[in-house]
C-alpha cells in the first residue's frame, strides 16, 4: 500500500514539474527570443566596430610611431646645429626651472609665506594700536581735533610723498592702472564677490525657513498626536542652532559690506556726474577740462597737448592760466581714492564739554560714521536729493508753478530766478 502511494505521489510530482516547466517555457520564450535577436544584432555591431577600431588604431599607432621618430630625429639634428651659446642658454633655462621648482618646494615646506604674512599682520596690528592710542589721547582733550587728526595726517603724508618722491607719485598716477584699479575694478570685484556670497546665504536662509516651518507643526499637532509632535520637535538640534547663529553673524557682516559697497558706488556715480556736469559750464569747463593734457596710460610715448599759455598760434586767456594740468589731476585723483578707500579710521572715546557747564561727558565715537566714505556719502546725498527735487519741480506744468512755494528747494528757487532774469 505504501509503495503504491509513493509511486502515485512521484507520478503527480513529475506531472506537476512538467507542467511548471512548460508554463515557464511558454511564458519566457518570447523574451528569450527577443533577447537573442538583440544580442545577435549587438554582437554584429560590436564586431564591425572592433574590426574597424583595431584596424584604424593599428594604422594610427604606426603613423604616430613614425611621426615621433621623425620629430625626435629633427630635434636631435636641430640641437646639433645650434651654437654653443644657445645650448648653454637652454641648459640655463632648464636649470632655472628646476631651481624654481625646488625653491617653491622649499618655501612651502618652510612656510615662509605664512610666516611673512603673520609678521606683517602683527606689525600692522601694533602700528594701528599705537595710532589708536595717539588718537585717544588727543580725544581726551578735543573730540573735534581727534576726528580731524587722521585726515590731517593723511594730507601731511600725501604732501610729504609728493615732496620726497615726486617722480614715483607721478608715475603711479599717470603711467599705471592704479587709478582705475582703486576707483573701479577692485570695487567691482568686491561687488561680484559680495553678490555671490549673498546668494549663497539667501539659499541657506531658505533652507532654514523650511526647517523652521517644519518645527512649527508640533505646536499644532500637540493636541492631536503627541508622539508625532515630539518627533517633529526633535528636528532642531544644538548643532543646527549653532550653525544658524553663525550664519546670522556672517550675514550681518555681509550686510555691512554690501552697504559700504552701495555707498561707494553712489559716491562714485555722484562724483562722476558732478564732474561731467561742471565740464558743461563755461568757466568750470575751461578750468577742469584736462582731457587734452592728460597722458594716455596705454600709449606711454604720447606727449600731452599744449593748451593755454603753452599752446602755439594763439594767446593764452585768463582762464587758461588756472587750468589744471593732466598730471596734477591724475595725482589728485589717486590721492582722493586712496583717502576714500584705504585710510583707516580708529574707534575711540572722547570727552565733550556741554555749553555753560563744567561737566564733561564721555562720548563713544563709532568709526563707521567718520570714515571718508561716510563723510562723502553724507555730504553728497543731500545735494543729490535737492537736485532731484529741483528737477522734479522744474518739470511740473505752469499751472502748478504758483500753487505752493513751500515745496521749492533753494536750488530750484535759484534756477527759477536765473531763468526769469534770462527771459
């Protein structure tokens, strides 16, 4: 009985296995046929590519070998035909390159650049500290004198440099690109860097805002699902808070840098517009027009044109005697932009005596309010706003001209009176 049962079970297993095999064969046969066709086509394509690539590669290798052999023979013959002095010159050039590489390696190993930079920063820090101490001593006596002392020292240093090394100052102002770099290209480079850094910080702030939006959900979900609210609340970690604080500090410094750059470009544009406007006036245009007398930086051999009493063929006028020379104008421009961008202004505390009283009051002076850039910006901004208001007033129609005289600026009133006199 057990034998018959085992035999029937074996027959059933055999039939089931045969049925499963036929089912898998019929199921996967189209896929196998498709893969076979694709593999055959791919193999044919690869065979053709291999034949051509090997053939052309062999030909290219043979041609490269012959060309390398020909170039080597030509180079050897060329070196043989050179004179002895040229051979020594080539050996010297190779030796100089090797020596420079070894020197660079030695400098990097000994860290001479880093040590020199650290020494310069230390000397600069000590000099600035002495300078601040001197200004603080002056501020204890007179706050106004302490505020004007850096500018007076700079004027004295500029005059001393012009007196001691006039040729160097003239060369830097007229024969180099120092004026253009200080006034335009270096601020433009700093502006591009600030914009790139600002865009990175804005992207980080967007990510922080997204994270903060996710952390606000636990307060809404706390009443419905405390476990989910707890998981959401654990998203903010101390490392994230530290990173956010660091980003805020960097953003604050970047905002100050961007404000300084905006102020500089405003001052630069206003000075350029003011100078161009003065050139259009009769008297100032004759005095300030130094275009013909300015030596070109690109063409260093160009001679300045003779104007005024140095001109040929006409008698010098009265205004030509007061005309600025091109060299002096470039030197003045260099001194102005060095004062505007590079002069340090320390922070100090001074004493201020109130009127009618003997008591003194300690006043903390912030350096950002008395820098040359801030002084120029505060001086030029009201003039520009007044000119803008005057231009807006002058463009009004005549029907509104006599309606309200209180809105007129002094500049607009002066132009109106001058126009009425001309009429």
